């Protein structure tokens, strides 16, 4: 195998800063860089020059087309390719790409979900270049990362609100930094590192299962004799076939400038993880979308299928996407790093208190931001955090917070450590062993890890919420502190008040324990168990007011998103139900009947010989009962679908899909899975969990 030179190849397909420096006139490069650093719009006077340089570079890399690449509400990315060709008078063509084409596109938006924002007669949608995310070449096209919005300016995508929220949290954080004497920082950046979990299975097995093909998860399947109980997969030796896949994937990601850093086997059999080095939230979002796309693509090239569904298999862990989040200044100071000096400590505690307040006040929004039919299987299923939002601080930081609230001095190892603005905080161990895997939102030394995010989700959503709710706390803090006569005193009082008011959201115990939901209810913390419950909160007055205040979502945009989320829930369950009913009726029932017939034939032959067919009779009876139940439930499921489809109103419809269709589907599955354990292997119509999970 040829040696892959990572240093030379990294970012080779990206129009990154280095390429810009080489290819653009000095003054243009400087202006563009300033635009990027400040998150501003590109000056049209230089757009033509940038576009031309990009085109020349892309053509050298084999590109013939360009595409505005965007992230509509489908959760996946969208692209429409135009070639660079421009005809001349003599029947030939030249390759052209103007600044206008770079900055703005006008794709037909009528077929993307808009939640009623955009009537089809007014289907115009626009895409606008986000110069803070680099353009890149892939598959013969120049990809330009863009935001997607309607004629009247409403966001039709996941990227626009994210960009807005990044501005908002930056402005709010700058106000706080100024109070601490920082006058040099120009922008605060929300940073994100998304750890991506996934399953790999053999394509040959995948092709035999309609449920995997249509829904991305198994709708049936009895557990294999072995699951994850031996803990022998997590961090285990990576099999050659998987290692080849991971190597290939890394090389492809690196060429696209994605800092793929960590890879390992995960808890469940056939489950793995890939994690990049963190980046600004919008870049991390684009890169995670690309990573997911390449994971699937590279898998196919290896005769594998990459499953990104949150719960492809019942009974073993599903896949999440831990969203590591922090705030960093443009000069590289991590604001969630406790620091060493008293000043840094106090500043850290201010940001910490802002986050605690934000998470408590808007836990419903955080929960909503990770809601999806797939993630409903994970949350609260003893592998992922429960659907209750809480914060884990760890013993050390909890001690600090308690001391602050109680007005005591904080001592660590017998040393007095803490008193806001006076003495200093202890050094928090960065890789604390004291890590709580059961918490949805955990402090991990210098960042928070939001663990509820599902593997398939576009991370723009949760990060938009995080940025906005933290911006809100910081803004309220700034409003109080900016007018204070004695800053230190005012800060101390504010921190004590904030933490006292919101400490109910802090929970350092076992989030998987049965006691926690009971305790959480006592504390008044919401427990929004299903997507339908979570989505209902989007348009609560306090939430509309929050987003309006910061201009992250307008009221119209919120209602449209809510409608899309309800609609999506119904559509997904509808597809699952149709697939399950179809598999039960046309695959499982005939297989079971054939088996039953063979059993009965043996019983008849035995009888003819004067033998007592005891086993066969027992088995035939059992199979007969289960067959009747299977048939009844399959038809009940079809009926439930018809009923749900007829319901008017997206929320009521989604509720019906949840309460009736989904639950009928579950009871159908239970019968089928029991039959699978009785019916002979050669009769079973599709690969079982054993074959799917242990065959790569
Ligand atoms: P673990 O699995 O132990 O939680 P990983 O190393 O797999 O840790 O992932 C941690 C992720 O957090 C990485 O993507 C890393 O780049 C990211 N990260 C580290 N520091 C920050 C930060 N300041 N802001 C955002 N993400 C960060
Ligand atoms: Mg990890």
C-alpha cells in the first residue's frame, strides 16, 4: 500500500486560508480574512476576484461544476450542481464563475420542508455563502457552504439560526469579558467537538432486510445469545476489515480538512466511534455532516453499510453523538477553563453560573433539540442519559459551588482555596476519573459534554439552543453587573443568587438509577419522554420570547420548525409501520406457516406409524397461537396507520402515531421475536441479530 503523507495531504481539497494566501492578491486576502474573523458578509467588490481564484483552483482539482451546499430542514445536506461553462460566439465555451454566483444562489425551494413558511407559488429560496466555512472540492464539484433562506428572509435551514446564535453568544460573552477588564478580544467563538458513533454491518446482510433499507433500523429481531455483556468490544482490537475502513475514512476526511483524531470500537458489537478535534460550531457542523456522508459512502466501497440510526438494534446500545461545547476567545482563551488566577477563576464561575441558569431555565428546549423518533429509543434506555436534563459538575466543582452558596471558604487538601475575587481555585483535574457517563450534560474539566444528542442528528440544532440560552444568561448578568457600584460584591451576590436559584438542575448521581426520575420530579425538572412531548414546548411563550429577543428564530420560524418536527415524527413512524406490517404479512407469516406445515407433516407421519407426536403437537400448538397473534397484530397495525393518516393537525397526528401506531408496532415485534426463537433457522426470512452483529 502506498504511504499516505498526512501533512502533505491534509486539507488538499479545501480552499483554506493557506490556499487563499497563495491564490489571492494580498489586499483581497486581507479583506477576506477580516470578513471571516468577524463573521461578516463578504464585500461584493472583492467577490469576483475570490470567485475566479476559487474556480481556477477547483478546475485544477478536476472540478467542472460548483454547488451551493446547504442544510435544509430534512437534517441532511442538499446540493444542486451548475457547470462553470459559459458559451462564446464561436460555438466554444469558457469556464466562468462570478462573485455573484459565489455569494448568492437561488435554488427552487418548493420541495424542501418549510413548515408552511413558504407557499409553493412563492417558492423562491436563496442560498448565501458562509465564508467562515471553507469551500472544498468533492466528486468533480466545488462545494460552497451556504445558509438557506426564503424570499422574505426566514431561515429555511439549520445553518442560519446557528450562525445567528453564534453572533448572539459572542456579543453577550464580550460584554462579560469587558467587565473583567478584557478589551482585546473581538469575538467569542462557540467551539464544538462531535464524537460520532456508528455501526458497520455487511452489505449482503443489509440487502436482505427491508427494515434496514427503508428505516435504517431493525424493526424485528430476537437478541443474539451474546450481546455486550462481556464488555469485550469497547476499545477492543479493531478487526482488519474495520481497520481498513477506518484508515480509508481518515484519509478521505483529512483531505477535506477534517481533523479526524480518534477512532475506536464502542460498547455494542459492530459499533465504533470517530471523533475530530473541535472547531467553531458552524465548521464543526459542516464537517460532521460531511463525515456522516463519507462514513456511509466509504462503507459501501468496503462491502459494508454504515448505520447512523440512533437505535439500529434492540437490546444493545444505540448510537449517540456527544456534543462537546465550550466558548473560546478569538485569541484562544477557553472560557470554560477554570484558570489559575483569582480573576480567571471568578470569570470562569461567571460563565459556569450562566450555563447552570440557562440549562435550568430552558431544559425543555435542550431536550427538544435532540428529539427524534430514533433518539426516543435511546434516551432513558440505560445506555444514554434519561430524558430529564440535568448538569453534572463533579465532586471538586460541586464543592466550590457549595462553598460559594453557603458563604464558606473552599478547602482542598487542607488548603483554603476559594473566595471569589480573593484567593484562587484549585486546579481541576482535566481528565478527571470522576466522570459521570450517565449525565446528559457533564462538565469535563474545560468544556461541557452534551450526551443526549443522537448519532443521526445535525448538530446545528442543539448548538443553536446552547448558544442562545447561554447568551441569554450572560446578557442578564451583564445588565446587572454593568451598572454595579462595586463589581466584586455585585458579582459575588449574583453568583450566589443564580446558583441558589438553579441548583436543582445539578445532579451528580447515577442518571440511570430508578430513583432519579422520582427525585427529578420532586425538584420540578421536566421529563419529556417522547419526541412528541418535547416538540410541543417549542412554541411556549417563554421560548418564543427568548428567540425573538435575540433574533435567532422569529415566531414564524419557530412555528414552522415545530410543524416540521411533528410532521417528520409522523412520517418516520408511518414508514416504519408500513415496513413492519409488510414484513410481518409477506415474509414472517409465510415462513412461519411453512414451518408449521412441516411440523404438522411430521406429526401426521408419526401418527401413521403409531407413534405419539408429543413434541410436534406442542410445537404446532404454540406456533399456531403465535401465528394467530402475529396476523392479528399485523392487521391491527395497518388499521392504526389508516387511522393516524386521517387525523388533521400535525400535533394530534404525531400523538396518534406515538400512542397507537408505534405501540402496536412494538407488540407486533414482540410476537415476531418470540416466533424467531422457535421457528427453524433455515425458515427465517432474513438475517438474524447473530448474523448482522458478528459477521463483519
Ligand atoms: P471522550 O470520549 O473521552 O469524551 P474524546 O477525545 O473522544 O473524549 O472527545 C472529546 C471531544 O471534545 C473531541 O472532539 C475534542 O476535540 C473535543 N473538545 C476538547 N476541547 C474542547 C473545547 N474546548 N470545546 C469543544 N470541544 C472540545
Ligand atoms: Mg470518545
